[in-house]
């Protein structure tokens, strides 16, 4: 919902029809709403599906990967065992949406 700050012809913030109002460094800006990109939607769906596939593969063997990927996780200071295993599983997923394997 849009919000008028200085009357009807003044600046607004939020969505108002196909216009979006916002403030950048103290200046009021207005732009049109973004159009939907079906190709981007397909890429997002591909990413979500491969994430779900990797998670479904790793969830039942979590105790085993904790032991198996502990050394790999120590090499990278910000990773844990699950991140290390997940990286290798995501690289192994092939195919094109919706036929990932």
C-alpha cells in the first residue's frame, strides 16, 4: 500500500498501482513495477529443486557425513560438515528442470 506524505500531489512511499515510490539519500524516487521474467522463474525453480534433492539425499545419512566430512570442514573455517557434504552433492546433480538426477 502506498503512503502519501505531502498531500495528493506530494511524494509517496510503497506501491500505488503500477508505480513504486521510495526514498534514496533523502530524495524521493518513483519507478514502475518490475515485469515478471519467466526465464528467471525457471532458474529459481531449478535452484529450489536441486536444493531439495540435495537436502533429501543428505538428511538420512547426517550422522555418517558428520564423521566423513569433518576434516573437509576444518579446511574451511566457516563451514561445518553439512556444508562440505552439500557442496559435493550439489556439484554432482545434473539434468535440466524438471528432470534433475
